[in-house]
C-alpha cells in the first residue's frame, strides 16, 4: 500500500505545474515553459512558471522575489524579471525548502542574489529529507539562504514594507508567509493551495493540524480585502482562504472521527469523503492521498 501511495504521489508531482495553472493541457514534455506575469497591487506582481507561484516587488531599488521555481525555469524567470526592471533579483525569499520553490536559488545565487529564509529551510537544504521516495542532493553554498530568521523579519524596499513571519509545522517546519503591507498583498507559500487539498510534508515537520491552525491564525491577521498569492493556484481572496480552511478542518474531523471508531485506513479510504469535497481532490493531491495524509498526521501525533 505504501508503494502504491508513493507511486501515486510521484505521478501527481509530475503534474504539479499543471495543477498550479488549472489546465491539464498547459504543459507537456514537448512544450516550452513560459512565465506569466500578473500585477497584483501597488508594485507587487505574481509570476507563474512551472512550480510554485512567485511574488515580486519591483522598483528603482531593485527587485525582491518570493520563491524562484524549478531550475529549468530560471532563465525564463530571469527574462520575465527583466521586464520588471532587472533580470537578477536583489533578494530572494524562500517560503520553504521544496524544489519547486527553491531550485532557482542555484541560478540566481551564482549572480549574487541574497537568499533569505527561515533557519529550518537552510537546515533542510543542507541535508534534504527523502521526498516522494527520492533523496535530493544538498544545495551548493551559493544556493543556500545567506540570511535566516526564527520568528519574523522585515525588509524595506521600493517604498514597500515586506515582513516574513514563521508559521510552524504546517506544510513543513520552515514555512514563511510574506506580507506586503502597503500593497495589501500576502504570499502564503504552500500553506495555501487554492480550492485543492494540499501536500503536507509530514517527514519535514509538517502536520495537518498545524496547517489548519496556521490558516485559522492568518484569517484573523490578514485584512479582509487583501489579495492573496497562494503557493499554487490563481490569485485569491480571504473568502477563498476561508473556504480552504473549512475544507481542511471538516475533512480532518471526518477522518479523525473514523479513527476514533477504530476504522482502518483502507476502510476510511473506501468510505471516502462527502461529494462536496470532490473538487478539492481534483488537483495535485487526490482524495485518497489526502485521507492518508490526515491519517498519518494524526497517527503520528
């Protein structure tokens, strides 16, 4: 069963970029990667390539980006950033350690971009955990975060106040949420998959309850009219985040209740989830995988 699950997750990973754009025909091995740029508010932009969504703030003092996609996207991302003012960002903020958000560190780190992340991200990149059955090589020194923080950190650039805040044990144990105060924009990294079940990296310190707690806290913190850049999916609102939070909490309770009744994982998977959650299981993480994630997370607890 574990092998079947691992295979299914790996297969889903290959289509992660497709899910991020919501179009199953957007990419194929024969198609060239493109980077789409969308203005969000003020001088803040969202860029979408093949992996996680990228945030950017541009101006005369240089460009700061949040996450930097897969290595294969780096040149196209650089070209897109050039249109905003510079092909090389002054700062890169990594929301967590996964390659679809950090592989670009290698390309831009060689060009002297300053990489910033939570301290646990640097630890993970120095000794990456096994993920999807594969062990990733440690990142080279130039691709590692040069500056790390533990609770929060603020950068002032181009008239924007940019704050990183640590939200523990949600998607991973090194998650940052980035607030662009003046533009009223928030980049939530992979604590937010719009309208879909998320990947929770339990082996990297993530947990379903931690993610629910973090999103619940964010809903109390983020202004109701803020624009949200998710880790994957389209530009979103706090209403979308509330819907996402409720789906996580409701499905977690369904599985927990079944566990309390001594139901096995196979029995819970067979029972499935109510039909209203079908759309949430149509992305990267399918409904059986999400059920198993919940089961593993609360069993570990």
